[in-house]
C-alpha cells in the first residue's frame, strides 16, 4: 500500500462538475421532496388500490371457497394423526420450518368455518404441542402443527367425506428418511436428507411424504440452529414463514429517493433527487439431488441534476447444492454487485428469498460514491460422519474492485480476500449444536499490503425456546502483516517495509426472537477483517439491532441501528481508525397480493482518524419511496 503521509491536503479535491447547494437550499429541496411524495402517495395509492382489489375480487369470485369444518387428532407414544375435515376438495401446499420445529399446510381458496370458534388447539401429545389456524387476505388458510421434536410426516387426502390426513412419527435413531407411501409414488430409495437442502414448501400431490428436522442448510440428522462458519443469513423473517419453492418469480420496481450528500463529500455537499426502476427475476428449484436458486436485478438510476452518478446498478446471485451420496454433498454460492457506493436504499425487499450471500467483505465500512464491483464466491463439501456429527471443508474468494475513481478518491485500493476453512459440528440435542472451526484468511490490499490470518473458533447454538435462538462463537486469531509505506522528507521519498505480527481474541453473539408478528435480532462481534478499500486488515467491533413488526392495516415496520469501530492492524506510519453509526426506518404495505409500497429513511455517519483518507469521513441522509409489483409466479413442478 503506497500512500503519502505528510501531504494529506492532496487527498481531497473538489468535484468541478458538481455545484454545491447552500444549507438553506438543501433544506428547501428536502422539504419539497417530502411534500411532493406525501401528496402523490395519498392521491395515487387509493387510485391504484381500488382497481387492483377489484380485479383480485373478480378473479376470486369465480373460485369456490372451501371451508375447514374441523380439526381432530389422536396419538400414541411415537405416532400421531391429525385429521382436517373439509367441505370440498382443495389444492394445498405442505412445508416444514425449524427453530422452532413445525409443519404447516396452506390451503388455497379456503376459509375457516364460523362454527369452528377455537383457532388454537392445545394437545397433550408427545409429538404435537398445539395446532394453529389463520386465513390471510388472499383466501389462503394456514394450519400449523407446532412440534415438540423433529418428526417424519406424511400428508394424504381422503374422500367421502373430504378430509386431509397428517401422520407423524418419531424418526428411528434420529435419522429422517423418505418413506414409501401407500398408493403413491416413491421418488428414489430411502436416503438421508442432504446437508445442502433447506426447509421445503412444495405443491403437494394426492400422496406426499416429507421429513422434518431440516433447518437451514443442515442435514436432517443435525437439525439444531446454525453455528458460526456456515455463512448462512436468516434475515428478518416471521415465525412460520417459508420462501417459495419450485417457482420462477418476475417483478418490477420503480421509486425515487432524496440524498442530501450525493458524492459523500462533507466539505461540498450536493443534494439531489434520483429516480430508479428495473425488473427482477428469481428462480428457485428443489429436486431430489439438485437444488438451485438464482436471482438477477438490474436497476436504472437517474439523478435530477447531477449526471455523474447516473448508472445501472446490478445484482446477481447463485446458490446450487448437489447430493452425491447419502453422506456427501456439495454446495456452491456466488454473488456479484455492480453499484455506486455502499450506502444504498432498500430496493426490492429480499435479494432472493432464502438465498444467502457468501460474502466475507467488511460490511461496516462505507465508501463514498464511486463505481465498484463486488464479487464473492464459496464452495462447501460436507460429509455426514455419523447421526449427530458432520464435517465441512470450504474455500472462498471475495474481491472489491473500484471501476472509476475521481482524483479525490485515489487512495481507494482494490482488495481481495481468500478464505479456506474446516468446520466440525456435533448435535447435542434436537435444539443444541456445538462446533469447532479453523479459518485461514489471505487479505490483499493494493499491490503492497498483505495480511495472513489464522483463526480457531468454538461455537455454540441453542434454540432456547420455541421463538428464541442464541448463537455465540469465540477464539484466538493470529495475524501477520507485510506492507510497504512511502513517506517524504523534504525532496526525498523513502520506502519502509513493515512486518508486524499480533494476537487478537475474536468473539461474537446473535440473539433472535421470532414470533408470528414480531422479529427481533441483536448482534455483536469483534474479529479481524478486511479494510473495505480504505486500508489493509482491521480489527472490527460492531453491535446492531433490527426489529420487524406487523402493524394494523397490512403495514410492516422495520427499525435498525448499529455502531461500528474498525482499527487497522498496522501501527505507526499507517495506523488508522474508522467509526460509524447507522440508523434506518422503513414502512411497507401490501396494497394487493402482488403490489407493495415502501417508505424508508436511512442515516449514516462515518468518521476516520489517524492516517486514513480524509474523504472517508462523511455523513448522509436518504429518504426513499418505492412501488414493487410481482407478476404471476410460474410453477416449475416438483
């Protein structure tokens, strides 16, 4: 990493093309933007909602609504039966969720009979704790079976009269497998569910057999919560929700936002309004051996006055898993982001429902407005050694390339981080998992800075209660830094090589509370990471909180906040430190089954000290509004 230590006044130059706004003009533009959006929202939303609701109601009026007449159950020591009485035949979807364990059935164009007053039935059952029922705005009735333990289950239809039968049994020796179904088709020989498969939700045939006990990408024999090291991100999902499976989703989004510091330059602030629109495509296919998820979202962003940041932002994600044998599976993940800066408003909800990013890049350091390409990939090979034990080997690569830089951003350097690791997990109980993880990181910053990091972690994850999950990790990290620093003394320039070794203790924890209408997630961690383009390796500390809550009137509210501090591993000539505070508020509303509306506010404040670039200190306020429309999803079969 080559940098000038003394002549820091040359690190920032004014953008000649941008004309700064005065504080009064910026406030006036902000008030005008908020006022116009408020007026447009109150005028346009009722006009959009009425015809779309009318079209939905006209479509649904041609479909006969099925009534759920009753739910009854019987049980033995290791076997339970749940019978759902119906007024007519019904199309349904069956699925499973972990943390906590539950099986659910979604009945299309169905409602709960008014005679069935009790919507929550408590059971004295060894396998099923209770049964819950509810009907949403789209005439889909969900029946949830809250489980006490992972089970093997089978769903089938009965006639004369119309009924649905759910049979649950305790898996032998804790191993979940596909069971032959009388009168149905057996898809392949009995097998262990691969580590790469996630909870499924598929359109059920008249005879359908599944196994519960899969959680995230975990094997059925290790259904506990996630430990540190598998790069899974659950997100703010309500309890009982499941991403769509075996579908192709097409969507379209359009919106606008006001940014009071478009170029991330506090000395010459420029506020402007931008307009964005773009399509989205996502595919999720679950097969017997292969699971595939794909997403692509381009966004056209056009500013009202400033032309320099106009661009087409693009995101691409791929997640593929393949089961070779009953014990061995492989998984490959990759994401690519071509964006302008890291501070972006939420655009279209989830990137891909259930598609996690394998990125190891530092996401608590923020760069100013500059075009950049971020690429991350990871490959996992997993082996199910025994019923309660699994071993995984993984390699990964992450890159951050700055495509264009103004003269004031010349200290930004491209960065690459390579990873390799070994993860061992042992299931102590259906709700508790422990693990050990060795991680090797090779962090390269520019041409002359390289840091090698060796880490050994112990991890523990537990489902404390039906709605509460806790995971912690910790362990030592050994880092070895080699870089070259250039500094000037009068007319002379000197190159000084720096070799530095150090020990650091890494520790982190995540606490998640998931209810039907509320999700709370608290995180805290401290560990060695990359410098996000500003510097080489850093010791990063961060705390954060996120809350999602369902409000009356089909509204969802999302709050988030965080604090982060990143201190460079290097000391002396190249020591630097970055502190940031972030906050966000979002309001989302489903206008119809396919159309949704979002209002958002995001705040960022970052301060840099020491030998860090001056342009790393900036703050921004961002107000945004967006409409998203999801076209009819295309089923891909089973």
